[in-house]
């Protein structure tokens, strides 16, 4: 059994702590998190691997989106293999149109087997609207100069 803390990225504290079997896959965790926050679980979502400072890494989408071969998807990732240690973390994004963002962390584990997942702690109310996200790139203007790029004005794109 894992005790998983899920924090909604909002100004006000909105936190749910869930107990789930560590043998479930991430698709099941996605549905439990969505339900815990009052969503139906029908929207697209992804988990992202992260380090201990919450830097976003590899995406684990709801479905295998690769045209070639098998890539990671929520259905193929088992919780105890994806998050094997205490304090392991994931970022979870639900509904790409609204961009509900969550921080997911394993805060406790034991060998107990649960009959069903439970919400064991609930703090705060989910706002009616997802908070607006501001995506700001680092300023790397000094890294590039116009001289490094050749002019494409004379390039004939019609032949390709």
C-alpha cells in the first residue's frame, strides 16, 4: 500500500492524501486522483517524471502516442516500479485545455493490501476554474546571432 499526497497547483492549499495498492498502474492512479478532486477522469492527462526539485522530465501519457513501437503509457507503468521509493515524485497534468497541474509524492508505504483506494485526508476546495499558467522561457538571446542562420528567402520549398 502506498500513501500518496497530491497537491493541486493553486494559490490556496488543495491537497488530497490517498491510499492505493502499489501494484496499480498509473492509469488507475490517474482515475483515483481525478475522482478525489471531483473530476470525471474522461479528459486527456499525463504524468511526468520529475526529480526532487520538481523539474519536469519524461512524459508518461494516458495512451501510447508513438507511431512506431511501444513507448511508456499510463497503462504500462506500475506504480511501485515507477515510484519505488519514499518521497519519489511525479507531476500530473489533467485536461490539457484547462491544464490542471498536480504534484504527486509517495509519503508512506507498507505491505498492507487494500480492498479499495481511500481518501484519508482532504484539505481545501477545488476552484471552479483552473489557475492560468504562465509559460516563460529562459532568456537566451545572447546564445544566437542572426549571422548563424542562412537566409531561406532564396530556398525553393516547392520541390519538397
